[in-house]
C-alpha cells in the first residue's frame, strides 16, 4: 500500500509523534482516563431483552407495596393487575421484543411530523431491483443499478431482457491454479482431494453466471473490488448449492429440497459430475485424508514460532480452522446441511487442506459427562447432529468451562444480563480459547455462526479477507476500523483513508499504535519478558513514509471483524460496561467491540485471551473481549468492509449520518449506530444480528414465496404482500429466478416455509 500524499512528513523516527491534542491522547502505551458512564435507566427500559424483566419486577413490587399499604388510608388506592391483565402486558413486551422497533402511524394531522417520528430506515422507498432474475442478465459494463446512482443516470426500468430462456452458468474456481508453473515455483504442489474413501468422486465445482442482473442495486456499505471479490458474476441457488445436494431427491443421494422451486436449466450443474450421492459421507475423514496427502505444504503454528522449516526455496503455508458454533437442539434442516457441505468442500477440500472446518457443539445440560464418557458423547452426537458431521464435532459445556477457568472472577462494572460469567452468552470466547490451545496445527481461527450464509464461494470470501487484511498498514488502522466505509459517500479507499486521518487530526486525537496503558493494567508473561507484538518494521522506519508503507504491511491480522470496531464508552450499547475482574476502584479499562462475534482470531490473540482469563480472571462481554485484548496488547486488528446492501433508497448523507453518527463521525461513543436509539437502522441491511432484510432476500433467492415485508410497519415478518416463488419465477411476465452478486447475509433463522409447520 502506497502512503497517501496527504500524510504530513516528520523528521522524527516515530510516526506517532505527529499528532497531539487535548481531548484524547491515544499513543503507544498511553490511553485517556475513561470516566465511568452514568447508568441510563431509559436504556434498560428500552432494551428488548430486559423490558419484560422490568415489567415483571414492577408488577411484583407494586403488588407487594399494595399488600403492605392496604391498611393506610392516606395512600391512594391502586388497581392491582389481575392475571389476565398481566398476561396482556407480558404479551405486549414479547411483541416488542420480536419486532424490536414499532411505531404508530397517526391518522391525519401533519404528515411531515409522522415522517420524522418514523425510524430512519423506514422513511425511504423500498427497492425493487433485487428481485429481477436471470433473464435480465447483462454484462457488468451494461449494468445500471436501481440504487445507488446519480440523479443524472438513466433508470434501469423497465429492465433489459437479454434472454428468452435461462442462460448457462460456468464453473467458478477462485482458488489459485495449483498446477501452474507460477504456483509450483513458490509453493509445494497440491494433491487433489476426494469426497469418498475410494477417492473416485472429485470435489464438485461451484457454478456462476458471468454478468449482473439489470437493475439490481449495488452495495452501499463496503466494496467487492476493495477486498478483491469478483463483482462481475452472480450466483443462483442451483449453481451455488446444486453440487452439494440441492435440487435432487434422496434416491439420488440428495436432500429432497429445492425440487419444488422453479428449476429451468438447473441440470447444467450436474452435467460434469452427475448428481453426487452424499449418503454415508464422513466430512472428518475427507478433510483428514486431504490434509495427509498435502501435509508437506504446511507449517504448524509451533514451527512458525520456533522459526523452523525447510531449506527448500518453496514456502510452506499456515493453516486456518473454521470453527462453527452450534448447540444441542439446533434445527439441522436441509439447507443448513447443504450450506456446510459447500463450506467444507470449497474451503478444505478444494484448497488441499489449507482450511479445516470444525463444529463446537454446546451441550446445555451440565450434568451430561461429555468429556468423561465417550459412549455418552456419541449418544449426544447421534441425537443432535447429522451423522456426516459427527467426526468434526467437539463437544463442550459451561460446566467444563468452570473447570478450565476456575476461581473468583469478581464483580462486573455492570452486568445487565445477570448471566453466568462462564456461560455462552457473556463468554462465548472461552470454548474457542480452549479449542485453540488444543489445536497447535492452526495459526488462525474463524469464529463462525450457524445462521450465516455466503452467496458465493467460501474460499473466495475467506482467502480475500485474509489477503486484504495482511496488506493493511498498522498506521491509523484502529481509526479506519471504527468507521463504516460508504464508497458512494466517501469515494475511493484512499480518499476514505485521507478523511479518517484529517478527522483524527482535527479532533486532536493521537493515533493508536502498539499496546495501550491504563490504571490497573497487568502485563502478560510475554510482556514481562520484554516481548512485543509490534513488528520491527514499525521501529526501524526513519520517516513517516517508511512507517506508512511498512509498519504492519505484510503482517497477518490478529483480528479481522465484519463490522466496525467501535469504542463502547458512552456508546449507549447495552453491554458496554460488562467488564469483569478488574479493580472497580479504578476507572473502567478502555474497550473496543465489534457486533456479531463472526471474526478471525490469530493463535497469539487467543493465547492472550486465554492467559487474561485463567491467570488474571479478566472477562468482558463476548463481542467486546477479543477486540479489547487486541487493543490492550498491541495486536493488529482490522474491520474488513465487505459488501452490505440496503433494502431502501436512502439518501447517502442519511446513510453516513445514521451509520457514522458517533464521536467524530465514527461508530464510536455518543451517537453510535450500535446504541439503543440507533440500532434499528441495521434492520434494513443485509448483515446484522437482527436484520429483517437478510432473511427476506435469502428466502426469495432460494425460490420461496413469502410476504414481502412491505406493510404499514416496515419489514416485519409476515407483513405486506405474498411475492416470489415458483409461480412468479415461471411467469411469462417475470424474469426468472434470482441471481445475486456475492454477499454475506445474517441472520437466517429458517429457510424453507415447511420448516415453520
């Protein structure tokens, strides 16, 4: 990465001496004293998880007060809630919890006032272009998005119909050409991997369509091209999942799903391999065989730490684990199974063992001796997990975490959930830490969730994210990562980088580089031995140009997040002070957080988290602990701005105001988009833990008819008009089944409408 021309030159050897200011001083081992925010009662009342608890508490206290005050005439008589009335209140609280944000549309009166009262994400027009199909496919150079576009640009409607039938897809292979001279000169050759033990069934290809559907909107947040993701292709459901069992029945070894949807031209994806029979599949065996045939390609994390290796000029690669979090009782529906078949095939088998997929299965009953009795563990697997995934499941329980991390963790600065410190809600990182300590063969660990989907090839996603993060300079990385990148508002990435620098400088803040200091900070054993995570490239630079071009460039990121890494202080985020084990007589330590736990963590970050947990008894809320530990100890952390779509035609200024409305135009501090008054804006995005648009778009892409969410109250499930499905996709007036550019969607709580019966 070249140093932008806007950065000032300095005669000092230290880049961090460029800035100084009064408000906040971020520096190497220097951090502002954080004042403990005041408890905001309105936050507790406004939060969907606790409104019900508060209603119960108020009702019970009111009843107690009435009982004790019954004999005192000077107290006014109050009506006691009877059971029926209380249930109504409780039902209303649950409705609020499910809808998260509700509003009342006033009849008559000042309409402009009504618009101001509506949540921001509901004030704009719904977009229609997402639901155009394959018959309207055009080359990317001819693509005109419905949104975003300049007012001077022509409308894509009516859409261009390019085909009288469905065009043909082609195999899409984002992995390197492992047989090329260019690859084999640098790396060891890759031996092909197979599905079955007889090694006769090769791993199938993913299929894509070259082109983009006319009128489909572009992402508003993040970028394909920035991260190296292809933006000139799209995926339909059969090209994406057909190779893994979607679209054919049990008799052929498929999953009997997708057959009820429109399927013109789908047979193309089976022309080369036939319909693969997945009966009897063992994904653990397939991954292990793949690794064994390619093991000389890789170096373990221990060997890297010891500077071991080989005299061969060809380089060896580190390996990455994809750790999928699951639990007993999760619904392993057909679409869930086909998704993880795709993940394992594309990441582990097609990469020659560079990745390996595991499941961490949470056994909720602490009385089950899962680690003491193999027979019991197998019974749990047989009851709760499809057999094809048994050999890649690691079982854990909260009782086990209490054994691994014993002792008194002390009181939290704030514990709004009142959950166990060893529980998955507050400390989901604990089992991941333990898993990493047991698997020295991996340098990095992706923490993944069951209800996430990637429209595209998984190898492209994870490989490109890692490669992009590796090339990011450490200089101002924390500052860039606390802000959403909106290309149509910020311009190019260089312009965004310039803007972040200028805003940081104008605010009188110093860029964070290296570990930070704060009252009560305890060093790790490595720090006591004078070891540092800051690379030598950050010390040896003689000019600010050198610092920008070399500090951390080429260094693997210790933390890659998929949402901004924001400062929780005064952010109005519910769990901002769920910090345990620190001296409460001192100011609360500095914190950073990335909403949604999906992220890539390095072994050394997990080792730091492990030590802070078992030796210092430190803990923070699940989404806050990894980023905060990276901040405290000077590890490299970046937010990767992947493509995120909006369901409505926002003004670009409004997008920035809503998503970067915090301190100094970031996602941090007061006005944060993750605060209670602002978080609803994410409901119309394709990626957030309570998004409504993600599920609606995903099910339409799968070919199912559903209510389109366009009713009076916005994108609420079950609202609006019945749209999509086979009839619409096969209609002569329609444009066929959906074909979407690659994107992450979350959460996906169900897929086939039959699952709701």
